[in-house]
């Protein structure tokens, strides 16, 4: 990454300028981290008995019943 900084009158960095490619890479990395965080939280809930594991077929059936899957 090659960030460029915008500074105020005192020379303090106030903003960062990135290329769209760099920005999109950061967004993708953030989304990947959010997915990892969600998986870890789900594993924690299952280990504590707060959630249960269901089959893929059961999940499809539930989503169809909710009208969220054709």
C-alpha cells in the first residue's frame, strides 16, 4: 500500500488517500476478518451448548420455509 496523507494547518494527518484497488483490498480483508470472527463466535456458542449444528439440507428447508430460498 502506498497511502497518501492530507494534513491540517498544524501538520497533523487528518485523512488518508488510497487508490480504489487499495481501498477494495482493505474492504475485502475486513470482510474476511468479519467472517472469521462470525465462525469463531458460532463455534464458541456451539461448544457452550447455546446453538446446535444442523445439516445443510435442514438449513435449506428452513430458508425455503422463510421464503429466503427458491
